[in-house]
C-alpha cells in the first residue's frame, strides 16, 4: 500500500510539478527526481520521529539483513607502503586499500565537478573533507586512514583526477556548438544516433563564475555551499553508522545516485539566485529540498547516536579548527568592512583635495568674467559720455 501510494504521487508529480532549470534529456525526468526528493524527505521525517530501536528495526522492512550492528573497518594501522616483514606480498597494505571505493571516489568527484563547475571550490571541498576525517577519526573508526591514503590516493589520485576530467568535460561542453535539430530532419543514421546521444547533454551552457570575493553576499553564499557539501558528505558515513548499514549496501549506493541527480539542479538554482536575484526572486524548489534533506539526515544522526557525536575532540584538533575559523573571520572583516571603509575614506579624501583646486579655477574664471564685464560696461559708458558731449 505504501509503495502504491508513492507511485501515485510520483505519477502526479511527473505530469503536474513545476519545471526546473534543466530540460535535457526531458523535463519529466527532472520532475521525477523532484518528487523523489519529497518522498525521501518524508521518509527521513518518519525515521526521525521513531525511537532508536524502532527506527533501526524498521530498516528490516526494506532489507531483512539490516537491523544488525556491524563492525566498522579501520583503514589505518600499518601504514607502510612497502612492508619488508611480509615476504609473500610486501605491498599488501597498498593492495588492501585498492577496493571498490577507489573508482567510486573518482566517479563521485567527476560528477561533483560537473555540478560545481569551479576548480578552486572542488579542491577546497576535497582538502577540507580530509581534514574532517583527521578531526573525527576518534568518532568513526573508518575515518582512520594512513597519511598516503589521505593525501596521495584520495586528494591527488582519485579526487584530483576526477576534478581534472570533470573540468575537461566542462571545457568541451562550453565549446560545443548547440544546434538542436529535429531527429526526423536528420538524413543519415549516423546523424540520428549522434543526435540521440546529444539529447543527454545540456540544451545550452552556463559557465559558473562564483566570484566569492566580489561582495559579502556571494562570500557568505559560497561558504554556505561548502558547508552543506561537507555536511552531506559526513552524513553518508554517519547515517550508515547509526542505522547499521554496511558500506557496500545498495541503499548507500541509491542515496548517492539520488544526490547525483538532484545536486546538479540544486547548484544551478543556487547560482541563478546568486547571479541574477532580480529575475530569480527566490531560491529554487530543488535547492530547498536538498538543504532540508541534508539537515534532516544530520538530525537523525544527532538523535540516534548523540554519544558518538559528543565524544571529546582532541585539544590539538580544536586548536587547528579555532585558528582556521579565526582566520576566515579576520579575512572577512578585512575584505568586506575594513578594506571597503579604507577605500571610501581614500576616495572622499581625494575628492576633498580636488575640490579646492576646482573652486579656485571657478573663482579665477569668474573674476576674469567680471573684469571683462566691467570693462564692457565702462566702455559703453565712455561711449555714452562722448555721445552726450
């Protein structure tokens, strides 16, 4: 009955919901994911209002294998790339880290780059998440990784290569000519197949120029986007921890597929709202839903396992985060308040210095004009005297 009700709602939404900014491959496709967002948010609200035991056992209705506590895998431990003690396979630590999550990392960052469309923002989010793993490894054991797993395999190879391929794809999409022609008007079969393939590419292209340092509104918006991205990434690990789902479970994969489809629409709506607020007077519906879903997932984590979240953070980690937040606050104050006030003061001072010069010039012109006017008057009076005499 629940599945039938969901299907009826999806059918209604696909045919009647409001269109978003994307039209390829078809507007109904994006309306479908908008309605799936509503269903997923309602499911999260339902789980949020259950007791911890009932919420975990409810997952058995989806998969009978769930509802059982699972051991967390620790990726740290022996961090030697070449282990001379193991004669059979000295590179066993390296091969042990080469699991299915390596291509998942690459593919995930390739798609995130297509969403964000900015190299710097992607690199900042990638590096910041590694710092989050360092900071929270006392809470989740699988955050404990070797240094080369953090910075070489994740940041440089998987994430870096995914971002590079994503930027190359963006460059190709920005230079590709967008000439849409009806399928039946194309004479050759090769042209028809190419046209069908291009149906899954954007109808037109918009280059994202975030310009976070241009004004305070855009700077705070970019900080909010980075924060929500990092929170959504953390929710992936914490949700499967509190709901007892193994990392390779299909529900974890379905959640990632869901965010792939709704994240691109949400980022486009956020960019349109930031770039042209006069035309886009309010934030898009998909952006609101993605934000609500991310916050609801975090609330589930807080309710289901507050003990893990309240574990004391190491003092050295707190010092690093305090220093980072302090530097961001200082830069924000300097860039958007002190710097702007200084520029206004210099501009006002320059105008005041130029004002007396202009005033002297005006006085000089006025005295000359007055003198010439008196001479004309004198000349005319002299002429009158001569005439009278």
